[in-house]
C-alpha cells in the first residue's frame, strides 16, 4: 500500500517538501492549493534545484478547497500543513476537518512556537509532528518551485500531556515521525537537527535593518554581532524554560551564523518577504509566543521584546502612510499627484498596483480592528483619538469600495474575503 501525503498550503515550502516526498518510493502526494490551483492542476509542479536537479511532479489529486479534498476517494497518512501561522487572525486547524482519520498524522511545517495546541484540541487522538525548517526556496511563478540549495529540517512528535485524556501515545508519535523521516531521507533530505534560533533572529532583523537579506546582514559586523546576541538569548532562555540542556549535537550560534553566511543565493527571511509584499507577518508565533512562554516562567527576553516593539512601530508607520495615501488619492486621483506622493514616501516600491494596495489595506484594517498592534500592550494604536479612529475606519471603507484608479493602469476593486489558505 502506498503512503499518501496531502499538502495543505502549496506555497514554496510545502511544495518543495512535497516534491521530495513524491520522489520517495511508494509515496503519493496530493495538494490543496489556493492561488496556484489552476497551474498545478494543469501541469503539476516544476522544481529547479542545484542539489536535486530540475524536475517536478504531478500531484495524485489537486484540490481547490478543503471541501473538495474531503470528497477524495482515498485516505491520507500525513497532512503536511505549510500555511502561514496566524493564530491571532484565524484557526487553520479547521481546514483539516473531515480529513483526519484514525491513522492520520498531522505535520506542521510552520514558523514559530505554540502552533500545535489548536490542532491537539481539535484532533486529540491524531499524532501531531512539529517540524522546524530553514530552507532557501521560492515560488517565482505559479507551480514553479525554485530551490537555492540550502535546506535543514528537524521533526519531532508533539506530546505535551501524555497522561491526560485521549491522545497520540509517545510510542505511536515516535513511529509516525520515524517513518516520515525515512521518507524524507529517501527523497534526499537529511533529518539533521537544527536549532530554531534563526527564525527568531533573522526574520525581525531583516525588516528592522532596512529590508536586508540574510547574507548581507551577516556581512555587516554590527548586525552580525547583534544577531549572535539574540541567538544566545533565545538558547539561554530555552534551557531555562525546558529545565534541561539542549542536545549536545545542537549547532552553536556561531556555527549557525557561519552556515547562513556561506549561503550566497540572496535568500530572504519569510518575514521580510511578507513585509515587501504587504502580507501579514507571523509576529505572534515568531516573537509573541516565545516572549509569553518565557514570562510564564518568570524570564524576560529583552532583545526579542525590543524587536516586537520596533516592528509594531513600523506597522503603525505603514498604517498611517496608507491612510495618508488614501487621503491624497481621494482628493486628487491625478496620476502625477500620486507619483509625486510615492516619491515622498518610503513605500513607493510597495504601492505600485491596485492588487498590492488592496493587500496592504486589508492587512492594516485587520491589525486595527483585531488588535494585532496591541498584542503585548503599550500599543501606539491605543493613543489614537476616537475621531482619528473613526476617520481611518471610514477612509478604509471608502477605499475598499472604490472603483477609481489609484495609479496608472490600476483600479481599486472590492476587497476580497480573507483567503481560505494563507500559503507560505
């Protein structure tokens, strides 16, 4: 019997690992897609890699929605979840309703900490495997996965309370994990352990340092030293929270940074890519959850705390930039006026199309209405006057409903509903 895997979120990360699993013997991979659905359904995935060569695979089944996946005539052994982790905005565990059987394992290939609990609560008997990966991959066009030759992944079973209620036993979780690791090995991926610290350090620093790629940060002596100190803070806190030392085989902060420094592919952290595109950033799972977990043990993480505060400041600044742009475009939609305004702002490269503007507007509206800026308190959003808040809300509403051009050859259309699957 073949082993069947369903990719939930067929972005760059999920599709890359899907391709490696599909190359393992007796393994069939299906994909639950969103924006790349038609391209994948028509032609499958094309993967280019300096390590694995150029090739690709056509999924056994390609689905456009969870409802469609539930109608599949087969059961899946592994559900590989590679969506963006945004627990402050949505509970993606609901996407798996009707897909989890008695022998199904849920594999979370996502950023950050504290992502497992929603899945454990919804599917208490399912084996949950949590994976941390750092991989230089991108999807430059729908269905084309570009691997830049840098991949590390560490996987382990998530069994927080083995003696409380019905759940996946440690033994069953270990067996499921071992089988998945063997499949990845068969597909050419090593299961070598790799620490989680790069995500905490590289992600926020890339945005805060003026949109700087990985290697460029490490070639800057001041930034490199700063990254080292953040990694040391994370590792020191981890040992205190866990009450035990990290495995002897764990790479040191210096070794991790040296490995990243050697990667000359021009890779960027996922948070920087989100920032550049105006997408939601995974602040909660990368920064908020670690800070809260440490505080529960009476431990402060000042370097991480500074990062989330600075990022919050930048989000507030971007919010007001968009509001000002909306005000200008509302008064004078002449292309010259808009172009002049673009030159006067640091977001000229961001707001170049109607689609991009709408993405930013939705993100900012969600942050304002649902309190993402107030995650850990002391948010500048709280300081806005009631009148200012009402004006912003009205402006966003008008902008979302507008059909008039914002820039040349672009128009603002009715904002779509939040995506079913937010891919990485």
